[in-house]
């Protein structure tokens, strides 16, 4: 776990810095800057969500192919492998963009909002930027250089958006220029990562068209075909709520939903930082048939992040009324959006790297069946819940789906590989979280919300970590606390 912890620490720092900046503009600026025109921010959110639904089909699952197969072909056919993925990356991007362009009249036939219709062409640079960056990031990860991609995606991207919002706020740029620059930031971070990969000599490639027909790469096509569908289903799962909110409600509601999603997703940071390191290690472990290491990574990928995730959720919930009060009348409708989404994320974290284990194993096809079924369930639940409960209904549908998705994948991993991420300490930390959540909801209301939040945050923070430490929930967490105390 040494390399995981070292790079994980760096990734966590950059991820938290990015989330801090993202939190400032999403939670503090967006409700104020876009209060008069929330549909402007709703347009930006919609364009990205729509692009993300297209991205898996455009990238042809090349990032997953790189993570899984680069350790196998690195020494023997590394240069041919790089040409192989580069060729199909170009084909995937061009084909997807041409299809979206050619069928745009049909795809957006029911769209009536002029802001979307006037700016729909901007999905093209967003799609291209996302695809190219994720492929480049996979190359970096496979070379155990995950920090720079995390730095660019989590920190630089959010810093750029923050600056654009400030410029828009102070009328330095108008909305049309804002939305254009917003869309092209995804191309910009890819260019930066490409330069880095060239600098570290990770782009060793040889033009060899025969590699496309190499029989040794035959398995890659089969893996990619299933992985495309699986990844596409997952991306639809994560973005369908935003698209369906626009369909059933308005762009204003899309904008309102955004800050609440951001707050809820902030509890995912510890897991995201570690998983970017663990994925190539799991892939290498399969190559070496080291199920023992996979089992160890599986458990450690769950308990420590789960402990931190529950803490972050409790801190958010202690301050939820203060946050909603700051958001104001327009954006301050997200209390239960945050609750429902957070519950789904907690289940996701608790079940560890089940998706990574499946996708890098010989049973990668199974993930597709889970995802397709859950996409259908999500669509159906959104159709039912959004008309009934509005934005809360969308969050409820997503939260339930995330929970079911990860529960089923964990059951599959247990059935096929006889491993699971749970220990008795998983139950302990869940019970600790549930008890403190109940107590928080029973706390007396203090008239001054700021003072109330500061007091309760401090007290519950100390209490939570004291319990986690003395119950020895996670050895990794206790080691870090002990090092901090010794300093």
C-alpha cells in the first residue's frame, strides 16, 4: 500500500483543493451570481451532462482497455499497443461527433429552450476534450503517474471555471463568451496532459497499421465492446437525472440541482483519490494471479474511505440549514436532494472497488448486465418520481439506483471470487454514523445558525474521530492520526 498511500495523499490534496475551489463557485458563487438568470448556469450543466452521456461511446472504452491490458503489452508490444489505441481513439471521436451532428434535429426535436438550441454545438468540444483527456489520463495511470491527471482534472479545471464565473459576475465577459470558454476548458486540460506525457516519454508509439489486425489484440475488441456498453450505462446512470429534470421541469431546476449534487458528491473524495491509484494495481494483480493482494486492496479501499465519507456527510448535515439559508429562496431547495444522493454515495463507498475488480477480471462482461438493468430502473423511477416529487424525486431515484448498483456488484464479486470488502468494523462505523445522525436531528435549534454550526461541527467532529480511533476502525487512519500526534 506504500505507493497507494504516497500518490493517494498527493491526489487527495489536489482533489480537496479542487473541491474547495469548486465548492466556492458552486455553493457560494452560483446561487448569487446566477440568482437572476439561473437558466444560464442550467445551460452549462445541461451541456456537460449531455456530453457525458455521449463520451463512453466516443472513447470506445479505450481508457479501460489501457488500464487492463497495458501491463500485459508494455514490454513486448508497447509501441504497437499505443498506435492501436490512438487509431481507435480518433475513429471513436470522429464517428460519435458525426452521428450527433447528423441526427441533431432528431435528438433535440422536443427541445424548446432557446438557450440550449443556440449553444448545442458546444457539446462537440466538450465531448472531444473529455474523451482525449480520459485516454491520456489512463496512459498516465498505467505508468503509475496519476497525480498530474488528478491535478489537471480536479484542480486546474475547476480553477478555470471559477475564474470564468468571476469574469461573468463582474461583466468582463457576456454569457455567450462565458459558455464558449467554459466548453473549451476540457480541450485545454487535455493539451496540458498531452505535453506532460510527451515530457515523461510515455507516448512511445510506432505507426503500424498491421497492429489493428494483430491477433494478440483480438481480446481487446471483445473486452472493449462489453466495456463500452457497461461504461455507457454507468454514465447514463450518473447524468440521466439532469437530462430528465430538463425534460420534465426547467433549466432553472437543472441549475438548482447542481449545487446540491456538488455538496453530496464531496463525500466521495477519499474514495476517488485512492481508486485512481488502485485500478492499475488490481489489473496487474490479475496478471500475476495475486488474489491475495486484490482481497487486501478491496478491504482497504472500503473501510478507511467509508470512515471519512460518513464523517464528511455528518459535517454537511450539521450545517445543512445554514447552507440552505445562504442559498436563498431560488437555490435553497436542496436539503433532501443532498440527503438522498449522499445515502447512495455512502453505499457506493462501503462496497469498495467492486467495479474495478469486475472490469479488470475475466468476468468483465457481467458489469454490463448490471448496468443496463439499473439504467432502465433509473429511467423508470425518474419518470415516476420527478412528476410526483420534483427535484427530490430525481435525487431519490438516483440514490436508490446507486445503492442497488453497488450492492449487486458486490454480491457478484463475492460469488465469483469469494472476496468482499466488509469486516465487523464496517458494521461498527455504520452504526456510529447512524447514531450520530440521529442525535444531530434531535439537537435543539439555536437562533444564530452560524454559532450553532460552529459549535456542533467542532463537538461532533471530535466525538466521531475519538470513537473511530479508539475503536480502531481503520489501521491506516490510526497510523495517520498517530503520525500527526507525534509531530
